[in-house]
C-alpha cells in the first residue's frame, strides 16, 4: 500500500456559529464540525490523505482566525493549489487562508509555542443584530479600570486549576499567560485578549466571565488570587458564552525544511 509522501499545514478560519465545535464526533454522528467539514473537502482532492491534526479543540460557537491544521498527502499539489482546491469544496463559513508543505507526521498541537484568544464584549443596553454572533452583550456598565487591574493579576505563571470545567481532568494545571489585556475597540465594543502557552477547557471563557463580574462590582480583584489558592471553580465568576470568543493566533515551531506559505 502506498504511503503518504509529504505533510501539509493549513491556516484555517471559520465562523463557529453553525458548527458543533472543531472536533469530529465520529462517522455516525449527525453533528456538523469544522474538522469533519475540512477533512471532507481535503478528501475530495486526495482521498488517501491522512486524518486532520488540529492545534486547538474549539467549542461549539467559538470562532477562529488562525486555526492550524496538518495532514499527510499523497497527491502532488503545491501550496497555492491546496488553498484554492480545498476552498472550492468548503462552505462559506470556513476557509483555508494559507498553506505550506511540512514534514510527514508534523503535529501542530505538539509544536505550539503560544496562542492568543480574543473575546469581544458589546457594552450596550439594546441588542445589536450585527454583533449577535461575535460579541457578548453586557447591558450593565463596566469599570474598565478594575478589569485592567484584574488582568495584571492573571499574567505570569500560576496554577489555573480553578479556571476550568469539571470535565477537564488534566493533571497539570500550571499555565503561563504573558499578556492579559482589556482593549477599547469602539465606544460600544471592548475586547479582552489572552495570550498563553496552553489553555484548559473553558479557561478563557471563565477568565472573561470573572473579569466581567469584577467590572460589574459583583466582587473584587482579590477573588482571582483567592481562586489561585483554593483551586475552587466556585470562587470565580460566570463562564462567558462561546460566541464572543475567537482563536486569533497560534505561533508554531516549524520543522526544518518547511516550505514557503501561500499566500505569504
């Protein structure tokens, strides 16, 4: 049986609104996922290509500007060809933004250096249909100075065991967040950018929900340090809804000999 001849690394963007998350749920599942949709588009070009190897398992409703996905290919297609051919087989809510060749078996999950997520908050007492799938509408005033102060407490290396769902059973919960910042995008929209080496299930959404609760005055910034000490999820605030979250960037260690991306 012929073996794959080279690896392909795709940069993929998607609107997560109509997807049940990134990860495929199995061949008999009716759930629409980004992974299964992308894999079907690749298989239409190269039926013998390998299974997708994604970097982040985003939840239902979460968006991505830069999801990194690798697979091993049999068909001889250049980087430009992969972008154009795969996109021709994809629906409008997901697209390949770039492609490059990499070593066989390259796994971007293991090569991730850091990731940045961005969460959008709509500060408006009235709903806005243009923001309904991209921002969490907060109808109460927020003290952005208090949120900014709380952001600095989250930066650095800490045990984030309290900042995850009960279904996340990973034994190691120490993470490093070099930057957590609240940024004003307009008179009605602010964002919270979280950069880290790795994340646990719902970690960013718990961070954002807690910062919003601090900004609303439900409790003060000391609750974050209390949660670091107690490791108790109930010491923190709300889990922010999925639709305001976007995986914005993933920085990878590329293997030796990786090809040039198209487009650059």
